[in-house]
């Protein structure tokens, strides 16, 4: 990712591998071809998802399947077992075709980084690209050469549990992060000259539109909205060179994606230019029967292959019916041959025929000091300061603190969704980090989780001891929020607030008269009005992973100035969602005509919001040209001044409005940003490069057009910033 936050166009080109692929395909039996499209599940995935992933294959049975050429890819981790299976595939099967070993590496592998929604709060694609290089090498060291990531579904509905896995509500920010992550994951291994792992972006397409935030449900939106916003991150991942993609479980505008020729072939391959292979989500091929678009699993296999699915993960449908269908249906046979070509091209591009085995070359990365420091740094930059009355933060090491709350010392709850807690990884809690920093404090949970989904608890037995400790301290640090299991796959919520039992305890703490610094851990946008009202300071810490505690203490005590900005709007009420910054202009002014009569229209915190310890100002905005053409790039320059005693990062955000357009367009929409370090009592200059094409609207026939006319640019600290200039497109 370049320093100017501009997207590149470098899609994977399979053509250099076509001749070798065709030569190998000509030698394959029908059963071997079907084997290349079959993904077997071997590694235990308990804890990553609430879904039943079915029976795992036994090692002995799997060895025989591989020897017979019946397996092309595997859901597996573990270098020893991966090399064992790879040896059978390469040295004992008839054609010696190597295997791909896939696993979910969503935000780190052994060293866990913040949940992706938290990472997006860094507004720093280059930092996230670097983070993925660590994840890729740790995965490779553990026998994984194919990662089911990044998850890049645009989401504006925080009730959906998988919002934690993506980059929020905005297509530009999400696209830049998607491309950066793909490029970081596909870091070139200097030993092989090929990527350590192949990225598999997901879930194509529009999974984040799940109705009501209910996982797997229908997704419905106009084609204009889909192509103007929701397709953008997928296009960025394709243009970043992604080698594979995973299709969504869901139906979009009535089309079940796993069986959709329109979306998987006409859109993904022909329109977006994707050259890699497509993998189904787990069990999704057979689950076409649940959509009732096929009468049985055999027809599900036929429909998926004809649509453009190249890998059947977990359902066994291709394995069971593929040979039979190949022999009775010439069109199916041709589609299978093309699917095999796509899979083999990626295996050639990965250098697996020359370097099939996992070596020890990157063992020094796994949980290493520099890897943990990278996770700690991303954690620092992910945190968003939401409230800071009387500048109570940063805290002083000269005071005594009462550390409390259900998440103050639970290492198993630090990793977040899609990251199993592993005791041997030495996960850092806030309590542990405060000890490491030599801070004077007392600790008691005060209230605690009593189960996996414990939204209603009446137990107040911990209050007396906790309140007694609080009385002995100067200030209170209250760490609360969501458990890991409250976000992620099939983990939607109907109430976007912290549980009442955590608020009950907060009310008791408030009665002490002590200042309360709340640290909110979560995997989604929260409608947490009372928490805001009763806290003197509120720090959004998301779920920060292995180095959680160190990141939090670094920021709370001022070793790092908070620089995170919200990648998703925080609603004031759950009933406001979906809520996002780039609403279309409406038929009547939103100012005087309040839409909600019982709560108001304004969000709790707008997109892009985030406070700083430093007093930072922006002025002297200058645009390099006020008249431009659609193919131009304009540059907005701004002077930043830090009036404080500490270095601080600022994110200069630029939004636009098309003053008069042929179709309704947003009141404002992000078109560029720059993150800049401003030294204490110093000045820095930022420049935001904006391709004029970002000002385009989507026509009825799905063409992006920059219409001639006047555009307003707004710039500042968040999405409510003011106008700074106008430009004219001719």
C-alpha cells in the first residue's frame, strides 16, 4: 500500500501457468479432477464458531484419500501433519500434485492482533499490511499456506456479529484496507520466490447486508447500491492480486451466491477481473438445498460448479456426485476442467510443485518479541478516545487506582472473535500490564461473567468488597464490555449496549464519587448512552488480542497518544440502525425535521470520530486545482499544529458532496484521508490525494460517471467536518 492511500490494479494473472496446467490436466482421470475440487476438514475448529462443522476426517482415512488423488485442499494446521500429508500427495500419489492447507487467520495466527474492526480504527492501511506479514509467516510456520482472509464485507448493521471481522461502513476505507491486507498476506517467501500463503478474501458478495443483522439471512439492496459501495472492497482485493475468494452463504436479491453464475462468473470474473479460484463457505454447496433452489445435493453440486465454485469446503457434494455428473453432462465436465485449471494455476503460482514442504525458516517470527511489539503497536493505534472530561486522561502514575470490571483480568477474553485463546501464548490483561508498569492499584472484578451468553445476571455478591477497595483509591479504571463469543459468526445481538448487570455495577461505582475511567472492549458499534453519561472518560479498546493489556496501559498512562478514529458510526439507540455517514440527500431537510420523536436522529458518535490528548488544529487548507477533469487527481494540503507537550497523530479526513447530480447522491462521503504524526509544539503538513474518479455516481445501467459540475470538499477531524473548498469538474 502506497503512502498516498491510492489503490493499485495488479490482479492475479494465471496465464503464465496455463501451459503447465493444461499438460497436467490432460493426464488426470475424472476422479483426480474431482479430487482437486474437494476440500477435507481435518483440524479441530471448536471455539472459532458456534456452527457445527461436522465430522473431521481421520488421519488414516485421509492418507488413503490423498494417495488416491481424491483431495486437493484441506482445512488443517500443524506443520508436522501438513508435511506428512504433503509427502503422500507429492511422493505417493500418481501425479504428485501438492496440497493447499487452509485455515482461518483472521487477525493473526499465534500472535493475535486486534479484531479487524478495531484494526480499521487505525486508519492506517500500511500498518495493517505489515501486520498481515507477521500473520502470514506465523501461519506458514504452522503448516498453513492458504488463509481464509481477509474478511472484507462492508457492513452498516452492527447487530450482525460478523461486523467484528470487517473494516466497517465505508467503501473507500474498507477497500484500502482490503487491498493492503491481501498484499501483506501474500508476502513473498525469499526461499521459494512465491507467497508464504494465498489470501482468500471473503465473503463474495454482500454478506454484510444480512437482514436484521441475522447471520445467513437474505441480503437485499439495489444493484446501484451494491456496485457503488458493497462491491468496492472485493474489487480492491482482486486488484491487489488475491489468489482465491470465498463465496457467501447468503442470497443476494434472491440469488443464492453459491449457485449464482451471475455473481461468481459474470461479475466476479468477467467484470471485476478475478483470475484465482473460488472456494465455497463451509457446507454451503449442500446447503443450496436449504435455499430451495435445487431439489437435492446432487443438483446442488451441479449448480455450484456451473456457477463457478472451484472448491467444495466441507459438504462432500463434489466428491460424492462429481464423477457421475462429469460422465453424464458435457457442460458440467467442461466446467470441472476449467475449475481444475484455476486451482492448479494457483498451486503453480504458489511454487508448491517446486517447494511443497514447510520449513523452519520463519520459526523465529512466532510469538517473537518483534511480532508481539507489532501487535502491541497496532493495538495502541486501534484505541479510540470517546470521552475525556476535564482532561482526566492520561492518567498519572502518582495516584492509586482501583482496577475493576469483568474484563479486567480474563486472558481468555482478550483475543476476540475468530481467535482461539491459547494459554501458552502469554496473553496480557490490563491487570498484568498495570503490574508490569509498576502502577499502584487494587483489583477486584466487582461483577463477573457467569456463562457464554450471560446477558442477564443478578449476582451482586462482589459489590461490597469492590466498593471497599474503591474507597481506598484515587480513581477507578472500569474494564467492561463484550465477551469474545458475543461477536463473530452467528453471534448477532438485538440490543447494542453493554448488559444491564454491567451498568448496575457502574451505578454503584458512581456513588463513590470517584472519577471513573471506563475501558470498553467490544466487537461492534455500541449504543452505550448510559456508559458514556456515567463515565468521566471512555476509551474504546475493541478486543486487542495477545498484547491487549500493554496496549491499553500504554495509552491510558500517556506513553502513546490515542489516534484511533471510528470506522463505523456508533448509534445512540439500537433502533437507529442501520446508521452510516453517507446517507443520500433526502426529500426534506434533516435539520428541522427530526425523524425519530422518541430519541432524535443524531448518532452517539459519528463515523471518523476520535479524540486526542493533544490539542491539534488544522488550517491553511489549499487545493492544487479548482478545475479538473474526471481522469485527474487533485491534492488537498493542510497545515497541522500541535499545541501540546506530546507527539500525536492526526487523521485528516476529506469528504465530498456533488452539488447537483442526475441521481440522488450522499450528503457527504469519504474521498480521501491521511494520517500524520505532528510533533509536540510543532507543525506538520498533510496532503490528501483524491482521484477525481472517487467523486463518481453510479448510473442506472451501473456505470461509474463523474458528472460535470461543482463539488464541495469538507475536511477535518471526522465526518461532521466543515467545508474547506469547492472544485469544478469539466
